C-alpha cells in the first residue's frame, strides 16, 4: 500500500534572495524514511488576462523573454506586488500593457506553472466591458500589442510565436467557449 | 515606434548549479540603452502524457509537491535526462508512473511554463494504443495512479486537487476533442 504522500522538511538552506525569485535547497524526509533534496524557487505569483475585443480578437503582447532567448506573444500578464490583490494587479497590467480598461475582471482559474520546482501561481482573469484607457508601460518595459483572431492564434501556436502555457491555455478557453456556444 | 524587442546579455553571473536547476543573474542591455537585471532558472525540460483509457478515463498521478506544500494530481510527467529524446522519456515516465505502455506517442504541443524567469519547456504527448506494462517507480518516488472522468477532472480543478498548468491544459484538450467530435 502506498504510504502517505508527504515530505517533511528537515533543513532549509537559502541559496539566493533575488529581486523577483528566491531559491532554497531543502532536505526532506520521504515516506520510506529516506532523505532527499528539493530545489525550490519561490515566486510572488502572477496574473494574466484573457481579453477578447468587440472585433472578436484576442489581445496579446509581444515581448522579449531573456530566459527563452526570443520574443513571444502572450496574454497580458504581470507579477504580483507584495500584498497586492490579484484583481487589482490584473487591472493595472492590462491597462499598462495594452491601453485597455476593463469594467470587470472575472477570475476563471488559477494554476501552478512548474510544480516540480517552483511555487509560482498564476491567476487567470477574463476581462469584461472593455473601454479605452491609456497604455503606459514602464520606461524599461518593451511590449507590442497585437490583436489576433482564433485562427491566427492557432497558427501562432504552430509557429512558436505563442509558446507559453498560460497563453496556449487562454486560446483553448476561447475555443471551448465558442464550441460550447454552438452546441 | 517600438524599438526592436531584444535584450543583449552584458554579463552573466552563476548563482547556483544544482542537480535539477541552475540559476544565473544576467545584466542585460534594454532597447532604450539602459541596463537591467534578469534572474534566470535553467531547467532541462520535461515531458507529460495525455493518456485516455478505453473506459474514457484520464490517467493521473497524485504526488506530493514540496514547492506547493501539498499533493496534487497531474498527468504523468518527468524531467528530460541529458540528451534524451522527449518521446523516449515520455514512454519511460508513463510506464514507470502508471504501469501503462503506449504503442505510440503523438506530440501535441510544447510550451514554456514560466517564460518570465525559467526556460523549462514541456513536451506534451498523447498516448495511443495502450496496453499494460509494469509500474516500477524509483524507490524514492511516491505516486498514486488515479483514473478520472472528464466531469471528475473538472471538479478536481475546482477543488484544487488538479492545480497545475499542464494538467488543466490536458483536461481542456480532452474536452475540445469531445466537443469537436460532436460538431
């Protein structure tokens, strides 16, 4: 019989305290009494927004991602500030990156991006009641808004222009909504 | 006009060389000529398998995730060994964790899980032609197989028993396939 799925922390060593992430190395006790090590990245969490315009386009932002060594198109997103409510963060990031204000944001889901080594939790919102706001990215933030149809989004997934989990998830949400409305 | 979306690396500092992840801190040159820092987690990449049984159940494995401080149910998955082909890795992980052999594995997609700070790329396969193999997890790996219906999977997303991006993505793929077949 499988023993309880749990790992007790025996020791935690701080490896790195960064501006966005922290890294720690934990000694853990496995269910079989043996010890193992866990490398863990602590992350403040993030928000992302599914935003469909009146023209039935999804709003994406292209930006360079140093970790991937390429620019990709993603749904508008951003990291949570300390103590910030996800909905407030989502409103802010959406307007900053795209110039769109949403009358309301509906929480659709939340998910961990990389449960094997990181605790980053992303809250996904759907924007409702869009109106024009003012795009005002930080002076050190470089993003290009691009609005795409579902067919264009699918093609961008094939070419790798869309290449991250939350945006592929968002395109699927959009397609599911369309299919459900036809049944 | 937006300048080119690119960041040149000026300097790289190795922060940590771990057994699974490495961490580095890069000084980068922004498009406006200013400098910034990027914290980057290097990860070997991973595979995950969407596996639907003859009884129309999705095969999940529950395991404790130290980074999340809880056990969650995920599609079978594992890290790539150095130089390993994703398909070979997927065959191995599926059989080890679930006792299922697949006659073939079809690559559905690949995505970066956390493009803001990590280069982890996950290859998603769909298992076809299932037959019984032999479950043989490492002695220090603790996983519990659980087969769930689409309705059960959706409920598990609501309760947080399913709580990671790749598994929520997988459940969507499954639902999309069902809906498309009805149209």
